[in-house]
């Protein structure tokens, strides 16, 4: 561990200084994020405060802890004990659901902030922002770099103002060098009366789900930050400078930050472009995602694309479950139906036809039939690896096609999706092995 990965300072709960100060150490790890380490001696008065916090594995731990080492404060919101060992001398490791790299104006049990932002994979290709342009000046060999990070897409949904915002941060020295540090757009939610970070983040979740289905590829969380008057930038003289941002680390997304970006984010055709999303598609999607039944259909499919498992059998079962729920949602949840009927509803509503593989009924039945074959060993069926892989790829395509009518894509956009590279790849999975599907879902082999 390098020196910059470890900081030693003091920990406060409510700012009351009657009790002795509590010493603590903070470490940083890409896999686990920020961890607070506190050690104390049991049943000694000078350690009464940490002993009270961590009694019964942290049952009394404050909802906010603030670490400070003189070089910058770290606010841990909703902390929890992840490891505790020792008897007389006790060592505790604490991680928070939300970690804010900044000092608040006051200690609070919960912080309602005005703005929260996230950087997500896939936003750049989708938005098509161009904050950086490079060209020659007046036909000379002088190269001019123009930065115009002013583009913004904005809409209102579920009590938040959403924005997709371009940006361009840079570093340089006149006459020596110039470098664009980051030009990735970001997603922001705003609420003038404030909202706790976890609620802001929940409002970002449907956009990550939408991006995942748009690309059919993993979408990672890269950065988070907040902006609120409660978390200003403090000068050396103790003056608060407002309008600045504080970096945020979320326990649930920290593992994403260093994951490699999927190549598919730059080489696949999107199932939906930005135009229908701007024209009401974002609002329709977020409003639907607020419905528990719709969310239960979306989330299993999203996690398949995001790498919930590398094995195709559970992928197929999760996708079948998602399509079953999509169909149930589309039928307005009025009755119980066989799984293949719900899946057929998904194909009908999306207008999806793949005659080189089979009829809509055959495709729906093949997905449901293989799901049951995998779930029930008493059926004594044993699909081959090529069959499972082909039907899984098909189920992924059908799931992605659900976006077409749900966000109201125009006919030209639907045709582009039905005839694009990924459609051809799905068909190739079947035709290269001489496979088609019968109306009852049986996989037929040529010859």
C-alpha cells in the first residue's frame, strides 16, 4: 500500500467535543473503496465513544461520521461495520453507503442535496455531443482547439429535473503542452428542495438500465459527485466557496470504476437513437420504471448484459423470466398466462419478425421451452451447447426489441434495428448450425 492510499486523522460524529477525540485511519482500495479503521480499548473511559458506536457490531453507529486529517475531510453517510475483531483491544473496519469527499457546514443525520451527477459508459455515443473541435486556423499550420461544453439535454420526470450535459476539462501550459483530461458527458438530477444521495442515485438507475438495453452491453458507473450549499469548498482561511462540486463514492458502484469499457459500446448499432428519447422517450421510460412490475421485467435482463453470470444457462433463464414479466406487464396484469404467451406478446408489440429462424409463436415457444428444459430435470431433455447459445442470443435480441415501442421509435428506426448487425448475428447463430424452430418451440436441424 502506498502512502497516498492511507490517511490518519480523527473521527467525529455530531461535532460535540465533550468526549475525547477518536483517532482513525482511512484506506483506499479500488475493489472495496474507502474504509475507515478505528481501534479502541474496551471498558476504558477515554474510549467510551467508539465503544458505544460499535457495540453489537455497530448497532449504535451514527448515521454520519466525519473524518479529518487536516488535509481534507471525508463524510461517511450510512456507515456500517464490515469487520470487527479483538476483545480487550478491538479493531473495527467501517464502510459507508455514501462517502463524500468534503466537509459539510453542519453535522446532520441525513443530507438532502440539490444536485447529483454520474458519469456512465455509453452516454457519449448516444448524445453525440462534440465539446472539443480541432482544426487549422486560416489555412496556416497553426492548430486551434475549441472547447464548447455547453450542450445540454433536459427533461422532467418523477419529481426530478434530469440533464445530460457535455463537458471538457483540460490542463496545459502556454507554449508547452495542452491535454484534454476528460470530455465524457454526465447525467445529473436536480431537485430544488433537495433529496438524499441514495434517492438521487435511484433516479439515475433507470437511465443505466436504458443504456444497457440500448447497447446490449455492460454499462459501468465511472464517477459520481454532488453539488449543494451544504458541501462548499473551504479555503485555507475557513471561507466557504459555493457552487463547487464534491466527489462522491458509492459503496454499490465502486467496483465499476476501474472495469474496462466494453468494445460493444462503440461498435454496435443502437436499438434506439437519441431523437425519440428527447421527444418524450426518456420521460416515458422513467415513468414506467417507477412501476414495480415493469422494473422487475427490466432488471433481470439488464443484469444479464452487465455480467451477472458467464454461464449461458442462467442467462437464458433470467431472460425468459424478464420476457415473461414484460408480457405480463403488456397484458396489463389482468390474468395468468403460459410463459410462451407472455413472450409472444413481447414479439407482437415490438413488431419483431425473424422468419429465417421461425414464426413469432415458434420463437416465443422456443425460449419458454428451453427455459423449462433447463429448470426441470424430470423433463429429461438435454439441449446442446449450440442450441442454448443460439436461443440465449435470440432472447437477448427480443429483450432489446422491447424498447422500440415502449419509447415510441419511428418505423425507420425499427427497420434499422431489425436489419442491423446484431439481427444478422442472431440469425447466423441458427443458420450456421442448420437450426430453425417449429411453432411448438422444438429446435429443428436441417438434414
